[in-house]
C-alpha cells in the first residue's frame, strides 16, 4: 500500500495525528495492535476517574462496574475505529515494525509512506523482576479496571499516581489496602509536602502505607504475601516502559536500547520520522501526547490546515478546539508541564519542584501556605507551594479537593512567565480555594 504517512499506534496522540492528516486529504494508514484509542479511554484517564468519582459519591460497586463498561464499550473500539476510517484513513490491525526508511511491516503486509512515519505507540505497565512474582495472578491497572468483583483486600506495589489513585478507590469501597513503596514517600516525583499530606490522608482513612520498603520476594498460596502484608489481590503499579527494539527503530538509525526516543523541538526523531507521547520520555500524560500531536500535524502539513470544520469527537476522547485556517508551527516547550494525581484531595503540580530547581542552580525562593478560609469552611487540609526564581514562578503544587482546577491559573503563570508583581496585583475571588495562591504570592514578593 502506497501512502503519505504511517502512524504507529492509535492512542490519543496517534489518533489525533492520523485523523487530522486524513481529514486534510493525505493518504494515511494507522497501525494498532490493541484498541484504537489506547490506554486513556480503556484502562487509564477515563475509567480510573470514573472509579474515583464513584468511590467518593455513590459508593456503589455495581454502579462503578456499569459506568466503566459503558465508558469503554466493554473494551470494544469499533466506535473509535469507525471514527478514523470515516475520515478517510486506513486502519491496519496488528503489530507494526519499522523495516526501513518510510516502511512498516505488519505481519506479511508491507506499508510504504512517502512523507514519513509517526511513532505514537505509548507505553506498557512495567513489572519488576521480583522473585516469585512471575506466574502469579497479579494485576496491573488493566486487570484492576476490568475487574467486576470487589476484592476484600489489596496490596498495591508502588506509591506513584496510579497506585495511590486505585488504592483510594478500593479503600473507598471497603477493601483493606496496603501500599508498599520503595521510595521514602508517596508520589515521590512530586514535592515532599504533597506526599506527606497524602500519607496523612491515607492514614486517616485506614490505608496502611509502607514507604522505604524494598520488595525482594512475592509469595502466593491463593493469597499474596509481600513484606509481611497479606491480601487477596496484588496490584503492580511500578511505572511504565517502552520497547523500542520491538518497534524496529534501528532501521531508521535510532538506538533500540534507549529508554526513550530523542526528538528535536518539532518532534523529529530522524529524517521522515516523528515521535510523540510516552515514547519521547517527556511525561506519560494524555495531554502531553496531544500537545506533541498538534506540533506534528502542523509540521507535516507545513503550517497549513483546511479551514475550521466540525471534527467528530468521542464522549470518551480528549477534546480539541477547531483550528484557524493557518496555524504556525511552534516548538515544544517543557518548562510548564502540568500533572494531576486524582486522589482526594487532588495533587496538582506544574513545572519544577523545589529540589529540581535547586539542582539546576537557580536562585530559588519558596512559599508554602494552607488553603485559607475555604479550607476552613470545607474542613479540609491541604497546601499551596510556590517555587520562584527571579521574578517568576518556575513551579507550583496544590493539594486540595479541586487541586487540578486550581492548577490552571498556576500553569498559565509558569507557562507565560507572569511576573510575581503582576500576580500579586491580581484580584482573587473570596472565599475560594484558589485564593490561597494569593497569600503564597505575597510571601514571595515580600521576600524578594
């Protein structure tokens, strides 16, 4: 099959690239070995947040199971597949491997593209080589989300975002939960104050948290035994991995042993090769893959897209605003990457942590405050932490029930490098959670 572009992987970023290029009139083939839509709508962002919502509201496991199956179409991707082919794209089912410049082989079928290849294959759950783990019926996030029966007890191996979110879900429905984390705190990639706040919340809800706990062995005799803890189920949530060797990236001159594909600021990995999302190593977030996808589409189309038009969107898929007729290509920036851990309270963060800023040799100033009047009204604990260098914010963290929503204004401040003096002059509505930002800003401006 002769094509303009081959897209390897149809997660949110790959689906966006493939669909928009097909709409623009290019001959596009998308190769997907699993479900069109990828991790996010079937085992990640959407079903996991439904589970969190139901744990906080209905407390009905039956409602949770029904809603997850509705959202995922019971893990059927026909709607997403039809959406892509309806735009004129060609969907090729199977594992694609790059076998030469502009060439991808899927089984015994060879696809060739004149403009190039977009690698958007995402990542898979990383399962550590712990003695005794292989061969046991452990869960990853896939099995945890597909499961229809509420376990009476769960050991969660890993205290990152996936682990703590699902730990709180199962505890919310009454399961006994133990979280085992090798680092010295939960959500170790975020500020230590955020991890401490989350650990305090977990303790108050009866979740057993064991940090600094290296796991040398897992035993299974019908129940799991890990570091003295025992449970019906074991959820392995120890991160994500990519397999560049399986993709055959060596055929276009890339290192197959690397942990990620290096790209330039316009997502180019090699001549006629672009990469996006998890495989690039800039953050395993749906919003990151969509950000990359937008750059790649503009790059391939030469900053020229057809005029505004209605694009079909799934109720489960990420939303994208319609573009103007011409959009200039911009380079990728990573100084203001937002991320949210959807626990209760939520942990929203953007940019650098204090430790990262100091490692970069920046002249760092920090302000930490509570949630102010709104926190007292709601009887909830939380915090706002701002990290400044010079007269701008370089990082921020919010721990609050709507932490991800408060994060919006802080992401804008970090992204646009808004001077602290301007933030201090802004009017903050009262009594809101976001008003807590004002007190932290005043502390920074007073110290500066």
